């Protein structure tokens, strides 16, 4: 076994690997860029080595610098985590050349699975299902009809050089092929200068399901069940779970055996994942097809750990040290259900734009592990830390485990409501909304779930009347408690007024009448029990309303409260009924006209400015590029105008809503 290992990564995965290594009695070496000098993974490790400035290309992606850090510290092995160098064949070879163990698969397996076309050929040779299709040249409509019939309907006809949704036709029958083949060829020629068309099986109601494999260097390869990863946004996974609500034991065995066959075909060992696209419309259990193999530890590995009881990082370390797996396929048992939510620094109310900055408050829910329930937080940030523009915006992975899927979802929803993050925008409301969504709870999910259910973007979880009543009752109780505290302030003129029992609570513009009594509240004529754990100034509140526990986050601003619970943030104001009656006569202040400005929708760097003062611009014209989280975001003119002033400099940092241009 190794005495010391280096973790060639950062953030939550670096912390995750360090924890297991420390439990195994192995010393650890962290590496860090200047942006991560004070990061938790640096503090957790026994040693830490600076490897360069913030950009990954100048630090975490420098293989030779990682090797030098190993030599300088005496690290015998490297765990790459995920991302960065984890799937670089050249990195694994470089370590081997320097007699440093790579805690991952052999270089040849990384190479074989890294080529998407070749990997599909290997998969087919290994007996793994691949999406049926015909990639050769199709000359005539009759040929297209024959090929489509051999593949089996429905099929997708695609222009060979197509993209962006152009040159595509879905065919459910022979007539559809006859009607659409020539049209597809014409679109391909018109759009891309290429009229070649290929045909492949159309996967109905596609689900993204993956199989975890684990092998040693002695020929043993096992599958550890599946993970459902269909809840995605722009191909980025958001929610993962194990097992899948769609997979039967027979299907699991078939998928697992094919995944093991592929791994064996390339001489695989260590942890790896075979990703599959699965037809949700095919109830036979045979509609699954190879997508790709990830030759590394997946982000979502914790849900497999929770359902199998295995520590995958420990197994990877033991395999890299040459040990045999201490268990066989028959020993792998799936217990209960696990859900993982990825907590990102992004604003779901602004089309999920990335959010960077300092975490002025970071208080995750309490981690716990009992015989029946688990709440686990894998994170790499801390209170006062910074979400940098240079790296992935993931803050943490929130993992729950319980006996059933419904219980794991409820546990996840409760934990999300108890997650407090301030200073940057987060997707917590969105995650909570997903946990409550009837279609998700019913397991009827596909990779198109988010696009289908939120076509106009996210505006908060669907409002429930019982939640509105609960928020109104809590807001009134908080206002009463604050008023009661104010009566104890010395030096007041006259006798202190008794705190009011009757309140008008305004929630997002709608008014609700609340009467507070001992241990109860009546909201809009409906009585419910109320137990509130609150002290003046608190920003997290626990309450029990009508016998149901509820957690709320409170932010105060200019006489109003922003109350967040159950996936929705509400603007709330609790007033004496007389004040509420007078307030109805006050003129609402109109929102400022921001159409005269181009503002930055996110914190980031202004990398390009395409106009100057005095230029006339047209609607849709590119004006500036803002870079954040390794992504370039083009900003365009909303209407025709003339640039009156340039208010920001190229290369400068931008805050959210900072003015870049002003128009006449």
C-alpha cells in the first residue's frame, strides 16, 4: 500500500479523496493554483504544493508540474479526480515513465474509450448494444426505405454535415421516409453544401442511465448497479439517483454484463462508468444502447457508494496498489435508494447564468448517518471562501439515502430547505422544485425533462396554498416577535404598545389576513397549529405548522422580507391592518427603464467590446463578450440605438448588473 499520494485536482473531489486516504492512514499532498491558496483541500492535506496561476491551463492541466510535485514530496501515486488530467492517456503514461502509480485505469484503456467512433466499434465487437443505424451513403429514396425497415421504426434521418437541428426528419413509417428523405437531402445541401444523409434508430423517451464498473489488475471486473442521470440541463447533469426507477433486475443484469464485457475487452481496471441511452418507451428491458465510457471516477459516484456500502475511492487506491478485489459479483447488493443534487453557483431565475464571488454565508444542512437515513454533503468550499471565475461553478453535492425512493426524495427536499448560501446566486430553489415535481416523483423522466417542464425558464416552484398559508403565519409571528422585542428598548416615550395579534401579510402582491393566538394561527379564515423557533435577527427559521415541519430562510431589506422555502423565494411584508389599508392608496414606484443600458448579466471578465462611443447599433447586433466559468457569453443589442457612453474597459472585472454601455 502507498504511504503518500498526491491529488491532482481541487474542490470537493480533492477533499473527498483526502478524507478516504486519511481514513486509510495514507498521507496526502494537495496541489493548488493561486486562486485556491486558502481552499479547504489545501488545509485538509498533509502537504500542499503551489502549481501556478489561476487559469487551469497554467496550473491543474500541467502534467509535468504535477510530476515534479510528486518527486518533491515523495508521493508514490496520483489520484486525478475527475476533469482536468483524469482522462489524459499522456498523463497516465508520463506517470508510469516516472515510476509513479496512476490511481485509475491503464493508459491503453483511456485511449481506446477516448475515441468516440472507435469506442463504439469496440463496444459492438464486445457484444454491447449500440444504436442501430446505417452510416454508409444512401443513394435513393427506395434505399432509404429499405434501410429504415431493416433498422426498425421510428428512425431519424440526418444530414451528414448537419447541426443546430437543421437537416433532420423523424420518420414513424415508410411513408414518412418517402416524404422526408429528399427534403432532408435538400436541407443538407442548402445549409451545409452536403446532401449526404444517414439513418439511425430514434430512441423514444430517452433516459440517460449508466453502469458503474470496478476491476482489479488480476482479471476481476464487476458491475455495481446503475445510476439514473436523466435530469439534465444543456447536457449537464443536475440530479442523479441509484438505482433507476426504470430498470428491472433483469435489465440491470443485462446492462451490467455488457458493461463488464466492454471493460474486459479493453483490459480495464479501477473504477469506470459505461454510459447508456435507454428508450423509456421500450418496456422489454432491451432498449439500451452504448453512448461512451468514462475512464475515471464520476461526479455522481456517491449514490452508488450509498446503495452498495462501498467506498469507490478506497477501492481505486487498493486496485492501483495491486490488491485484488476482496468481494465478487454475488457480494454486491443494492440497499435502499440514494439521490444526489448538484448545488451550483448559478442563478436559475436568470436562465442559469453563472454566479461568482465571495460566500458571505455558507451553512450546509447537518450531515447525518443513521441506520435508516443518510444526509451527506461533499463540498470543497467554506464560509468566506470564493467561487472563482476560473473553474466549474459546483459548490457541493447533496446526497441523501433512505429505504425508498420517496423517502430519499423527501429527505433531499428537507435538506435543501436547510441549506443556507449567501453572496452568490445558487440553484437551490430549482433543486427543491425538482424534488416536488409530480413527474419527477413518479419516476417518469427523460433527458428532455427540464426543457419540457420549464420551457419559459424557471420562475420558482409551483405555489401550493398550504405553503402560502405557512409563510403568512410565520411572517406574522416573526413581525410580532420583533415588535415584542422592541417594547424592551429603554427610553421610549409613553407606555410600550402590546404586540399586535392581527396582521395583514402581503406575499408577492397578494394580501392575507392573519390572526395569531397561543400555539396557533388563523390565515384567511383557516386555523392551523403554529410552533415557531425564532429569535429576533435570525436568518434561518424552523417551524411546525399544522403538524408539518418547515424550514425557511429570511433576508430583510427595507421593511420587507425575502422568505425562501419549498423552492420559491417570496417578497413578504407583514403590516398592521390599518397600515395595510393606507398602503393600498400609495402609488407604486415604477421600475427604472434599463433599456438604455447594456449591463452584465453575471460577474465575469469583459473580454471583447465590438462598438465604441457614437456607433449606431441594430437589434441583435453583438456588442460585447463576457467570460465567466470558462464560458464566453455574447451580449447583443435589444433594439436599434446609438452608443452614448462606454462605461467599462476590456480586460476589467464586471459585477452583476454593472453597466457596460449607455445608449442615447
